[in-house]
């Protein structure tokens, strides 16, 4: 059996701000089928501490960046966990990264350096016998750096980049506090335009690098999408692989989902229509089954391309389509969508924030789900849409391009289409694709075929878990 220490800043269902938590919560369970046992180290935020019971202390740190800490071993939600209980770093209100005022905690650099230092100490402890340390994103990248400078045997290291836009960049003044050799703060090390860059350190020193889709793995080696780190990634290109994420298909299963009023499967799409009516009524829209109902579940940011959609809301309503938006973020985007909902109350619905039951209902009740991202490492929303029979409309980038088969003439003739792609990522291209979608909507036989194709696609973790297991196995001979 291969023993893996995963390191992550969040994990579903204990603590979640986005798709990272879904990945770190689901992948360990899927890896079990490949004779891989994963133990995940997460910070002891208040929500995590409340969720655990019967924990055993397995390590104490008298002084972990200016305060005592301990590592607790526990099983929760069928996951094997190590929890870093360091109240001076993590026992505070807010989410993992932001305070109640929505500003970043000023000591985030220390907080996640502490996670990395504790992870490295656990990784080299022979009592645990870890073969691999798998770090997720910049918050865990320091674990790789600390293992790189460790004198003595250590596990092999893997770093997964979930979104290259977030790098953990801090002033150079932080470096002396990290306890690392001075040469690491250099152009060929963690120095980045005069600052300190946690992710750069992980990218340089991990034995293998992964990201969350094959297309994104290619995109980030180019200056256009490399976020300033494309040179580092080209240097490590032979060690970089893209593995498309999956979803937990036991949580996201329309046949058993307790958050969906009317469960259904691909053989009983007639039941799905009841969810559409329930969704239209909940959002105050005309409950018309013949109207093409579009959905958006997204952070409201320019990355997600929602500014491309806003100018087309009036034409969407004029064309006889409906739109429901769930999400939050940029105040200007929030105002635009709420204003549109007030202007076209029977055609446009909007809820600011996040509502898990509503998210499931949108997947189960909309006819199509829009994901017009400018860049998207993988994306999970379109995978949920495929699973729930909501036809995804996606930009041709990253994992969106890898997971949706465009309904072009050849794919329609071969009866393999699962959604629609558009490129370039512009307002006009999005609008032309929505008009194409509306035309396809009127071919109900073909539409149902697209729905069933999507629902039959394997969007689970099974295939991806096998690829991770193979990657781990390829590293083991070098660490015997």
C-alpha cells in the first residue's frame, strides 16, 4: 500500500470556500480503490475543530511561528485527517483566508508557512511511513520547500496547481522568519520580482507537478496564461502533467440527491421537468416548460467572464429565454444582475451569495448552464451540469475544453455531443453560441440526446484517481 500525506488548506465537508475543497475531499476516497491510503493535513480552523471528536495527539510543536501547536489524528466524514491545532494561527473568525471584513489576514504568509513546516515534520517522521507528500496549491507549497532543504530521507513530493492566479506572494521581509537557507531567496529560488513567492518555490522543488486538466497544463507554459511563472513551468515541463478533475458522484447524483425536489435519471428525463417548474416558481419566473432556461452558478469575477454576459441579458429576455444567476463577488457585477432581475422579473432571477440547495436545484432544473470563463484550470460546475442533464455552454479553455464535446455538425451527426463550446472568449462569440443553443433547443429529440450523452459521461474520480496512483508509483523506486 502506498501511503500519501496530502496537505491542503480546505477539505469538504469540513471547510470549503471553493472547488479545492471538493477535490481534496473526494480524491482520497477514490484513491482507496488503487491501494493508496491518503491522510490529509488541514489547519485547525474553528469549523474544523468543531467537526472532529475523539482526536489523538500525535505531535507537539512547542513553538510553531510564535505559538504552541499540536497535530491531532482523527477520522471524520470517512476521511483520515491530521489537524494542525495552532490557535494563534487559525482560531479566528472569517473564512480560511479572509477576516470578517473580507480582507486577507495580514499574517497569511506565516499561517501557511506554519502549515508547510508542520507537514514537512510529519512527512519525515518514520512513525508514519509516508511515501508521498502531495501538496495542493500555494497554501501547501511550503511543505515542498521545507522537504527540499531537509537533510535526510524524505518522501517524494507532488504539487498540484489548482489555479495559477493565486500564488502566495509576500514581501521579502517575511523570508528571514521562515528559517530557510539564504540562497533560496534568489531568482533561481523563491524570489519573484523582489517579493517572496510560495508557489514558485513549490514549482521549482517538487518532484512532480500536476494541474487539473491537460489543456490548462499546456496553457500555463505560455506567457498569456502563465501568470508570470510560465518560465518556471517551461523549465519543469517534463515533470508537469494535467489530470482532469472528477466530482464526487455519490454527492452529485440526480437519482438520489436529497436537495432536489424531484429525483431523476437519464432514462426518466420527464421527472426532471418538474424541477424546472419548481425552480422557475422559486425565482419568480414564468413557469413555462417551453422556455429555454439558462443558469449561472459562479463567483462574479472577470476570470469567470460574467462581464461578457451582462450586456446580453436584455437580448436574452427579448429572445424569449430565461436566466437565473447564483453567486457573489464584484459589487459592480452584483448590481448589474440584481438590476436586470428587477427590470425583467419574469425572465431573470438572481440570488447574491451562495445557497447549496439552490445550486443543486439550478443544476437539476435549468436547460443549460453557462460557464464563459476567460481561463478555467478545470471547472467543476460544468461537470455537475453534465451529471444533471443541464447542457453546458463553455468557453474553449482549460478543463472546460477537455470535458465538454461541442455540438458541432460532426458531433451531432455522430450523436456524441454533450454541450456547446465557444471561442474566442468574447461577448459576440458568447452571444452567437447562445443563439446556436436556442436553435438546438427546438430539436427536442436531439436535445434529449445531448442531455443523455452528458449524463452518461464518466465525470467521477475513478479515472483521475488511477492516473494519480500511477504517478505516485512512478516516484516510489527513487525513494526506496
